[in-house]
């Protein structure tokens, strides 16, 4: 495998991700962000870090088990060196998280919202929680000691525990109480003010009552993070094939879910820490102590306890995805989309047109089949309901559903069973290749002639995340795209990953080669070349190298990379023509846009794929060309606003660090602007073909 780290324009993937998560935490520190939203960002930072340890740190732990030393080709670091740097960076982030949390907590208390310790409770509140503990908590606790007859318990991944060292006649015993999942995370206290205490703090307070026959020497709240249950075909191992084969064998043998991190809510004596880490095979380097709550997921529930006036002050102004004037939901969507292409921009615009299209297709007399790939679905999904209705109505419904969508496996299994029961043909992807594409194909037959409506998007068919993620959803009746989509689903049904496509780009077959060829085309133009890219992550070595060559040829390259970016811009003589920004704001930037060239020679694509090895080589992804000039204009508008953001954007420098962008004239918040524009668009009268014809006739008569 080629090593780029000696070239000076790449950086380590894991450290780049930590910088991304720091940008998330910075939103929790931003005083212009409403307080409850700041608390949510701190919570997101924490949950992101949890997943990072389970997947990324877990994979590095696995690599340590292999005798062969693999070196990261973008940084020259071994797994051991990466882990050492990760733990150092994470320790600093914990301190920043603590500072952010307690600042937000102090501000919330001004608004009568308080997360309390037991000693802060009033006497009446102490009586209330004691009664609650005795009646609702104590009966379902499962306390345990560790001695010769009581083995060390399995400490479940991400489960909160309360533990202590006990003194029994001069001998030390380890004791632990898992916090029951059946209990609410917090107890809200009676009264007009919003005052609450966590269940783990309640158990911590009354720990001595549970172990009344012992002397409790030290006690704390803690939790263990364990290695995610992954395999060597997953994205965690972006490494060469021969090493991947060795890792597969190793992973089959290793004990799954090994511990990778221990978190404590307070500093305790060494014997307590030494006892735990000796049992779960960690070192002190893997231990993090933080006074901020270990579980901040409650941040998303607080709004339910807050009255409307305060909620408006403490939260973002409510925004509902808007309707588009370019389509009339009261008329046949099939007829309208057969006449014009449509681009929806989530979450600014509603997903309703897509859902209503599937609902209409389910009973439309001319629709003979609906085919779709599914990666993630909402827990309550109208889409599944409509697909089932279509199958029950005799339509040929084919669903390719990915059962290995990380952390959504059970949800997808449940939906696949429902689809099968309704009569849908359900496929489950391929060994070693996740199906991550977002494509729907509706085939119609009228008077013996076939026609197609194809939808291709950058995001999942998830009705919840469509309100939280920025994504694009493209609808077209273009026969060329429809025929390619037909070939795609045929190939998927017979497990053919190397099919041929004339227009759409599909990985692992022609997506990456086509992207590299498009970059080469701009390289030939030299200083007249132009590339604009919007993606989530950039790790693919081949794409990174080719963009560097483009920069050296004078091609101007502007990129929006939200998360991981292993390419370092503005390195003299190498990447000095590359500008990269990251945007972290109210919504998760998730759309992928590729623009190559300008003028009549311009090529525009939207895609489900990032420039990561997992996407370009080990997933089924789709990019579709955009040729409609109106749709192209919409995409350019989105790119221009994002590239000019100076509120939520951070610019990446040639040292791999991010900096806020200085405001020159006026503030440009791309998400705020797109929200405002969506509201204005939603107020416009919807398209009516008959009225449009009449207006054109009147204009024609006036000119005559």
C-alpha cells in the first residue's frame, strides 16, 4: 500500500475525526446557540465519542492483537501510536466537555432548570426521593460483591454502574450495582421549578443502605465501553487485502466486546481502579474521570417539561419542513414528474412528495413495479406501509434492505419481515459489501410502452432524519437514468456487482474510476479547471492523490467536508489550490455534491457516497448526473451558500487545524438562509399547469 504520510499533505483519520467532534462540542460552547440546544450538542459530542471508542478505538485494539504491524499510510502511525495520541486528545476533550457542561448547567439554573446532587435537595425533596428510592428503586436493584463465591460480573457495554470498595473486618471487597434500564434516567421533583436528580446519583446516595453490613470506603458511578461487534469487512479496517484476511481469522478467535474504555464520575482510590481494570484488561491510560454526567441523553427529553414561553427562549425557533411550489400535492404526482424533474432539499423541504409518490404508485393502474434500496428506516415508517399496500395490490415490489446498517440491524430485520409478509420480494445485500445506495425505481406500462420514474438521493428513506439531516432527493423521468436503474436492480437481484451503466455511477464498479477520470479532465484544463465537492468524509488515498495532482496543475478546488478529512489543504507546492471548510450547525450536513468544470462542459452529480475507501470499494453506492439546468441551478445555489458560510463554517489550515472564518461584510449562516428561503418558497402558489398555460397565452397576446 502506498504511503502518503511522507508527502506532508495528509493526516490521520482518527485524529481528524476527534477534531470534527471537537467542532460539535464547540456548538455546545457557542453563546449564540440557545441553552437547551447547547446541552444537546454536548450530549451529541458524548454519544459520538462513545461510538468512536466502540468502533474506531475497538478496531485499533484488534489490530494490536495481530503480530504484523500495520502502519497508517496517511500518517505513518502504528495502532499503538494512534491509540496513545487518541487517549491524549480525548483527555483534553473531557476537560472541555466538563467546562461546557457546567457553564450550560449554571445558565439553565437561571431559568429554574436544575440537575441536582442529593445535597442540593430541600428537606421535603429528600423525603420525596427517599420514598421513591424505597418503593421504586430498591426492589429492583441487583447488588453484588466479588469474593471467592461471587465471580466478577459482566459489566455491560455503556451501562451505568455504581460501585465501591467495601471493608469487611479489614478485608477489601469490590461491590457493584448496575443501574436498571427499567428505571427512568431522572426523577423530576414536585414544584413549579424544573428540578431533577439522576437515578444513578440516587443509588450512589443510598449505597450504604444496600450494603449495610459493610463499611463503604469509596464509591463512584462508572461505565465501561466495549469494542463494537464488527468484522474485518466493515469500514473499521481500511487496510490492504492481505492484512484484512489475517484480521478476519483473528476476529473469529478473539473474545468479542472487549473493554476499550473505563469512565468514572469521581476520583477514587487506586485499589478500586486497579481492581476493575485488572478484570477487564485495561490500563490506567484507558481510564477517564469526569464530573460531568456520564450519560447526557436526557438532554433531548428536557423540552417536554418546559412551558412554551421558556421553550422558545431556550430552544431553536421551531421550523417545519416546507412544501415546494414546484409540485402540487393535490394532483397526480406521477403525471407531474413525468413532465418535469424535481429536486427536494431536506430538511428545508418536506419528504411528503416522495411518500405521496409511493402511496400513489401503490394503487396506480399503470404502475407495474416499485424497486427500492433501503439502508435506514424510522421506527415508524409510512414508506413500509405504502410498499406493503403496493404488494397487496399486485404490484411487483422489490426491496433490497441492508441488515448490517450499524446500530439499526434489529429495526431493519423487523421491517424486512413485515415486507416479506405483505408479499414484497426482499433481498439482503452481499457478503462483504454493504448496500448504501438510495434509489427508487417506479416502472409504468401504458399501451404497451414502458416508462420510468427514478428517485436518487443522498440520504436515507428515514422520515425522522429527513427533518434533521441536510440531504437532496432527485426525481426524474429521464429514460436513460430509468434504464440504468433497471439494470442496477437486475444486477442486484443476481448478485452482480460489476454490471455496466451508461449514466449513473455505481460503486464498486465505476464510481471511483469515473470520479478519478473527472478529476483528470480538470487537470488537463490546468488553471481553467474547477472542482467543487461537498461530502461527509475524505479518506480515500487514490482520490486524495488525484486532487493533489489537480492542485499542482492549477485547478481550483473548493470543498465542504463535514467530518473526517485526511487531505490537508494549502500545503505549498502540493495542495495550495485546495480550500476546505467544515460546517457544523443545527442540522447534520449530509448531502454529497460533486461539480467538475464550468460552463457548457460542467458535470454535476449528487451521490450516496463519500470519498472513503469503504464507500468507493466496499459498498454499493450510486451517484446520478444532473443535466436539467433548473436543478443544476438549485444545486449551485446550495454549494455557493455553503462555501460562503462564515458563521458555522470552520476553515482547515495546512497544519490540520480548524479556525472560525472572519466575517468581512455580513454574517452568512447557510442553514439559516436555506430555512428562510424554504419558507418563502413554501408561500408561493403551487404549480398549476392549466394556469401556467393561460399566463403564457396572455403574455403572448400582449406582445402581439
